[in-house]
C-alpha cells in the first residue's frame, strides 16, 4: 500500500514536472513566434518604421509622400537589407509620448526617431538600442533680437520644452547645478512647443541641438534665430528594437555598422558595384563576396551591397540630409569617423 502510494506520488511529481516543462516550452515557443520580427516583416512584405512626423534632416515627407532624412534613410537601409528593396517601407509617424509603446506593442518593427539612448529606456523601457546614428546634445534656441550670448543669461526666464523628454531632466539638473532658476513652459507635442517659442511665451526653446537646427531652418528668416554656444548634455540618438529578439537586434545593428564600415573603406553608392572586384579582403567581406557576413545574420550575403546601393555610406547619408549638401549645414563634428576626429566607429567585418 505504502509502496503503491510512493510510486503514485513519484508519478504525480513526474507528471507535474513534465507539465511545467511543457507549459514553459509552449510559452517559449509563443514568445519566439511573437518576437521573430524578421519572419514577420518578410511575410508582410514591408517594414513598419516608426519616425518623427516632420523633422527636417531626420524624417520628413514631401507633397508626393517621399520620405527624406537621416532616420528615413536608415529605414530604407533596413528594408534593403531584409527585403532587398528600400521602397518597401511603411513610414509610421509616431508621436513622442507614444513612440515606446508603439514599438513594444508591435505596431512598428523598429523605432528610428531621433530618440536618445538612456539606461532606463534600454532596460525598464523594454527597448534595445542598436547604436548611435547621431551624436547630439541639448542646446538652446533664442531670437537674435534678444542679444543673448550664453545660457548663463537665462536665469529667471521662461523656457519652452517638450514634455516626456530627456530635456526636462537635463534642464532641471543644469539650472540647479548653476544656482539658476527658470519657469518651464511644457507641451506634449513639437508643434505647440515651437508655436509658443515663436509667440514669445518663453525666452528660449531647449531641445536636442539637431532639432533646434531643424526648427530654425523652417522659419521664413532663419538668421533671426541663433543657437547659444553651450551644450548641456549627451544625447546619443539611434534606432531601437524590442527586447527579446536577438536576431532582429543583430540585423539592425549591422545595417548601421555596414554604413560606417562602407565610409571607412571608401565604398560609395556610385562605386559599390566596381568595389565588388576589389582585392581588399575587408571590402570583399563587407560586400558579401567572401565569407558569410549576411548569411550568419539570416539575410542575403550581399545585404550590405544592397544597403549601400539604396542610400550610400554613412558619410553620404549625413552630408545629404544634415551636412553641406542640406539646408541645415550642420558640421559633422562628433559624427565624423573615428579616423577623422569623431566618435563614429564600427566593429570590423571578420
């Protein structure tokens, strides 16, 4: 009797263990199915890319529905890498306060929206940042007519800024550290913030310096607005993906690194086909002529070739949208390659 009971209990324990294992495996399978972004994108036939609705230089649609900008080009580059066609992108204008929930929920596949990489967003926020496509910092825009030359002259004034941004925390910390006071004038969206600044509801508008350049270039008389010289924070901007999908993370990350490596190796949109015959092993591996660069990621071995054909290398993307070839005329500065005094640096393809 007791022997039978022990056998029964052991069987019960084994059954319970097997049940737990089955449930765990089933949950893991569901999670894997839910996070297989590459397969989802391929089955759908297009990439859903979350972008800013209208930030010159980063992402903006013209009257014909053509999207341009640094971030928009990254969306096209990812589509070229995984679908072989940079036009297969659904650009999803994503409001600032909804951008993270849109990514977590699967409404978008990747967020490329001038978003700062922070520890909170990279952990509790449920996001994984793949790299920095623009090194930025928080600045201040003022009307030239005010004659201001420094942030230190803003003590006691009203300052416009967007709510739910890193700018709020940075501003509070900077003014406290410098024993200064200010009155925050905050808005949930970009348009209202700009309107308030233009209507003199505040003395200065603070945001990422790149965003301020974009605000200034939109005005009828851009020279009526100046950026003060101080930068008060680090704002590394870059694409992010949902946590829990390491393959998709690796693909988007290496699209970014491929753009950087291409510039370093002088592979351009114009010469990429000719470069396929180069004897340089670094170029051959990048373009998929030798090795398994793309195949190991789960995409075409020549995915970097497709990316470069679509948008050029990183330097071309920058100059066309933000640099000397654009309306913004932003100096590359920190966004130069490491070999030219900047911070942009990619691991080697090998």
